[in-house]
C-alpha cells in the first residue's frame, strides 16, 4: 500500500461509516412513520488532485502529514440533503446529540451567505476510526443543505471548474440571482410544508396497498388461508 493510500484509508472508512449512520437516521424515521429530515446522503474522500491543489493554495507541502490532516478539514466529506430549511436545523440538533462524533466547528453559510451566492451549513467533526493499530481521530466535514441549495451548488461547481473561479461578470451575476431564486423556492416550499408532508405520507401509505405485487401477495395470502 502506498503512503497516500495508507494515509487516506481511515478517511475512506470514516466516509463509509458516516454514510451508513446518517442513512440509518432516515431509515429510523421512515420505519416509525415519521417524515425524515434527511432526503439523501452522499459522501466522498477528497481526490488526490484536489488535495494537491488545496495544499498548494494553503502554502503547504504536498505530503501525507499531521499538519495536512489538521489543515484540510474536508478530506472526508459527507453531504446531507434535506427537503426544507427547517430540516437542516433538525439534522444539526441530531448531530449535536450524538456521542460517536464530536462537533468542533460550525459554519452557517445559510445566515452568512457567501459572496458567490453559496448557501449550506457546514459542520466539522472529529470522528474516531478503529484501525488494527488502534483508534485514530480524523476530521470530517458534513455539509447540510436543501435540495435547492444542492442544485445551485452542483451547477455552480461545474461552471467553476470550467472557468477556474474566474467567472465572467454576467455569469457571476446570473449565478447570484439564481441562488436567490433557489432560496425563494425554499421559502415558498416551507410555507406549504405541512401540505407536502401530508401528501408524501399519503403516497407512501397507499403506494404499498395499490402495488400489483403487494396485491397479488395479498391474494396469495387469502388462498393459503382458506
Ligand atoms: P437509495 O436506495 O437510492 O437511497 P453510495 O455509494 O451509493 O451509498 P455515493 O456514491 O456516495 O453513495 O453517492 P451517490 O451514488 O451520488 O448517491 C448516494 C445516494 O443518494 C444514492 O442512493 C442516490 O440514489 C441518492 N441520490 C442522489 N441524488 C439524488 C437526488 O437528487 N434525490 C434523491 N432522492 N436521491 C438522490 P443510495 O444510497 O444508492 O440508495
Ligand atoms: P470540493 O470539490 O467540494 O471537495 P477551505 O476548505 O480551506 O477552502 P473554508 O472556508 O474553510 O476553506 O471552507 P468552506 O468554504 O467552509 O468549505 C469549502 C467547501 O464548501 C468547498 O469544498 C465546497 O464543497 C463548498 N463551497 C464553499 N463555497 C462554495 C461556493 O461558492 N460554491 C460551491 N459550489 N461550493 C462551495 P472545495 O474545497 O471547493 O472542494
């Protein structure tokens, strides 16, 4: 195993574990017939090329080191997508209550929108990873955002890649405008949140009942019993 592989292995493990745990929250809400504040979860270990770029940007030597692990807080990155802005706060509260991770920093880019228009809530956590050489604590970044914030950030990220951060004035303005439109969409959806929840609950409950597979299973059940 190369030096970088060895260095990144605990981060990979942390991302895998955090994804399972956070998806578990969603499952628990669903199994108890409650609306989940988590829509879906993704995760990644920062690609080596991005670690290289970031270490150059921060004036650090590009090598696996304690300093790098300390300075680059998002080598392990997990993203939680929510339907509504309020869900973000529910998720943060759930994270604060956990004993298997320790929040060491919170960055509220929802209240303090970035100049680009970026909105999201970032939580930096210290997470213990069990290795065959004993436990090590690594840093991970959990980004929590609505679907609309995620839509905007994904598009802006792709454009950023194309323009390498040097957006033409016109595009930058349109992106800022789009970010505000996305946020207005979040606000509008929040206003009919209860209505949406009722509809989703109704859909989930009735989906099972009207499914042809369940119907035929129910049918089979009746024949066996009789
Ligand atoms: P399910 O049953 O579909 O929820 P993974 O390795 O698959 O766990 P990864 O590679 O980190 O996850 O991220 P990926 O593949 O981009 O997406 C992770 C999960 O989020 C996948 O579900 C996707 O189906 C789901 N997902 C991605 N985009 C959206 C979206 O826009 N809306 C919704 N609702 N879900 C989305 P899983 O985990 O494979 O299982
Ligand atoms: P990627 O490709 O997402 O992995 P630093 O991390 O040192 O740059 P800072 O200020 O501590 O600095 O980090 P910040 O801004 O809290 O979080 C950085 C991450 O947030 C970025 O990761 C993005 O994922 C996201 N982010 C921050 N600002 C923007 C933005 O304007 N647009 C988009 N689309 N995403 C943003 P990276 O490192 O860019 O990499």
